[in-house]
C-alpha cells in the first residue's frame, strides 16, 4: 500500500488498448498503478515493494510473475487478475477475465478483486499497540508481557517469559478508548531469541470480538474509490 493509503497494482500487458481500459478502471478505484510491458521488470518490482494487486495479460512469459508470488517472501499474497483469451483456468489467479475486455467486464472483475484485497488487508494488517498485559499459559504460568501490535488474526508481544510455540495464552487487553478489557485466547505461532513472539487468536467471546473489530475499523484507512462500490 502506498504512503497515501492507496492499494498498489502491477499491470503487466503489451496490449495498449487493454492497458488504457485497465488504467481507467484502476484510477476509478483510487488504486495506484505501475505498468510493465514484460514480466522480468515486474518481478523485480515485486521483490522490492508491497503489492496488493497484479493484473496480468496472460501471454508469453506471464507465468514467471505468478511463480514469484509465494510466501514467505511476501507478507501477504497479492490478489491476481489474469486476462486470457483461453477458457482454461490459470493456476495462481484469483479472478479470471476473458478477452475481449470491455469496460463492463473489466469493472465486474476488478470489483471482485477489490473486495478480496480489502478483506486480505483487514485480515493481515497489524497496528502498533504498546500495552501491558498479564498472560496465563496452559500450564498456569502467569507472566507480564507487552503487546506490540494487534490485528484481526492475532498479536505480537515482547516479554522476559520463555513461552514456546504451541502455548495457549489467556489474557485481558484494554485497547485505547475501549470501554472495557477484552478477553483473548491465543496460541503462540513463532518466537525469537530476543523475547519477541507472535500469536494467533483461537477464541474471543463474540461481544469482545465485536469491540475489537470496531476498534480495528477505526485504524484501517484505505483511499476511497472515486466510484460507488
């Protein structure tokens, strides 16, 4: 995502007509776009920057781009729209668009891609949160920790306690401006030698999940599309 909170797209196509159509559609959704004629330059950009969307005219060496899109090299997997004259599905593509491409067909495909991007952004995005909490592990150990970031799927923390991957932690956390602490249960997914770790939520009471979701929505800022979605 760009500094002005716009989704970023790599548009890979040699067809000037297709490029013009997609450029207009992407601008309508306030998506920042970089255009490439071939996959080698696009792959280089893909390795250096965060990309939310890839639109690729599936001709020639387009497969090279799809092969580059794989974790853990990227913090999340971009949404891929494949434009093709064929009828067969393309492995790695989330949205298929058949040629010839019209404004209408392109807009429908892009709308599907946009909502997928938005969902992934909300799911993977973490927000800084330096907040102290007391966590109890499944062996009843109770340790102090600092929650460093939090998102829809989990949180990161630092602390002196030697929690292990697989440990289930229970804690109560009070996000800024929240009316009350939230009861969270999460499993440790990874640890580092310097005391940092990451957790994935395994259970949050429905009412607390609602409060967390509302809080996260106040933090999520995406540049508004120019057209109604």
